[in-house]
C-alpha cells in the first residue's frame, strides 16, 4: 500500500526463486478446519517466542511484517503511520483468542493493540487507518466490548473522514502523492477501510460517516472498473471538478492488467458494503467482480500475482489474494441465490484446501502461516514471501468456515 515502504529484494533472482507450482485443486479435499486453526495457534506461539527472544518482555511497538527470501524470522516494523500493516498482527491475536479462548493470547492482543492508540489522536495521513485500527481495535471491541476501544475506533473514523473530497466523492488514499499521480488518487485497497466508517456510524459516530462510505463505494463502482468488471489499482480524479482523469496501476503489472490482490480487495469490499447497506446494487456488483476473478484462476485457485503477467505459468503466486477472496466468499455465499452460493462456497473451500497444503504452508521452516505471497512486485518488494496480511485473512477465513460448519451442525439437529 505504501509508496514509501519499499524493501530491497537483496539480489534475489525472481525467475529462479519464486514459487509457481500448484496443487491439485480439482481433487475433492476434506478440509480440517480445527486442524488448520491448531496449526495457526502453534505458529502464533512460535512467533511470540521469537519476539520475546532471550528476555521476559516483548517490544509491543514492533509488529511482524514479512519474511523474504530464505529468512526464517519475522522482519518487524515499528508501529507508526509509515507502517500500514501494523494492525494485522494484533488482529491475528484477537482471532486466535476467539478460536482458543486462551487468556494469555488475549493479554498479548491487548498489549499489541494499545500500541496503536496514538493513531486515533493525530491527523489522518492516508487511507490505511482502517487496516491499522479496525483489524486491531475492531476485533478487540467485538470480543471484549471495551468502551475505550469503541471510542478509539470512532475517533479514528472521524480522522479518516477528513480525507474525503466531496467534489470527487471518494477518500483520498495517498495525500503525499497527489502531484506524482496527477490528482486526487483513490486505490482499490481503500474499499476495505470503509468498514470502519460504517461501523462507527452505527456505534455512536456521526451519520456522515455512513454517507461518505456509501458515496465512496458508488464512485469507485462507476470509475474504477473496466467493462469486464476487472479493476484498476488506482483511479485519479481532478480534485476541484471531480472529473475522472485515468485508471492506472501502482503495484500491478500494467495499467490495463488485472492485479490479483486489487481484485481481491474489490470482492471483499463490495461484499462488505452490501452487508452494511443491503443495497442490491452492491450485491450485484460484488458478484460481477467475483466472477471476473474466479473465471481466470489457475487449477489450485491461488492466483498468479497479476493475471496478465506474460511470464505465466512461470510468474509468482499470491497467497494473500487467495486468503482475502476465500474470506470474502465465505460471507458472500450467504447473500446470494442457492446455485451461486454453492459455487462460491466450493471456490472458497478449494482456496482453503490449497492454502492449507504443504505447497503454501510455511510449516516448520518459519513461524508464519503461509508462504508465497507478493507485496509490491514492481518495486521488487516482498516477492514470494510470507506477509502478515496473508496470515490475517487466512485465519479470518478459517474462523468464518468454522462458524458455517457449526451453523450447519445446529440446523442438522433441528
């Protein structure tokens, strides 16, 4: 997300080092969600032991971010406004607490979460406040109902709303890059941050937060997509007139290519917007952008980092995009007609089966959940890496699948 957060690749030869293989997704695979969650729990404890090191304490301002190349330990970054991924590790801990009920994990989640509170008290710097604060404080409030967490989220939502430009109808994603990109810029990733605005509007914040989120989704739906419902990464607008200037990429292969994680944000984002508004326009659109993605997947349902990379099938995969979409589909399948629901549920299960296989698990080699994600390919950053947000959406998807199974078991007894 951050244009300024670029990690050198340290000379890794891309064509030789990346994972481009697949597992047989066409075979019927029995998912073991409890086993997958137990695996995540074990990896989380490995990470906490690593962060603790030889001392009895942890620096709760340092958040796991990635493991690149042959690295076997997390590269951590300081929790500050320059690190857009700071909320994912606390969010993972909250999900793990939800899955296990382990109060030790809850205490760790609280400590890592609290290190981000300062972000609710400073002027908004870009759109990533939602990732930072709703993955952490949002999950924390959902599980604890701590009123302080609620106020932090509302304060942060008010801050994010200051980046909204009513002339354009979207939130400005990167204020620092208006000149470089040629105007008011909005990136597809921003769709995820709308959830914090919707939540705040329902939980004590102003109704303007709801209105901003809806307008942002409408404007993005109008300008951010091609006729085939694939998305640009970046949409650029005139800040004064609000006119759409151009669609372009920043992290994808080309301006007219389909960057996998960008489309995953669209699928997740419009599914969430439908949940919050119940407006059928958004449900219809969520299905269109989903089908455009599913129609182009490889056999194992884990996408290449960009569907139009000419090196395919020798291009790297992006497990993070698969995790985001799997989680989104497990929600979307509950809103659509039975035939479509069956299709989306089956696709999500194939994604989870692949991600839970030895082909994509980090396993004993290092303490992440998943390998083979891609961060910022054009910058040579985080290519074929373990990345913290892949793990966040993976454990979220596992918990969503577990809840579906439990609901099915309950209904079967009636």
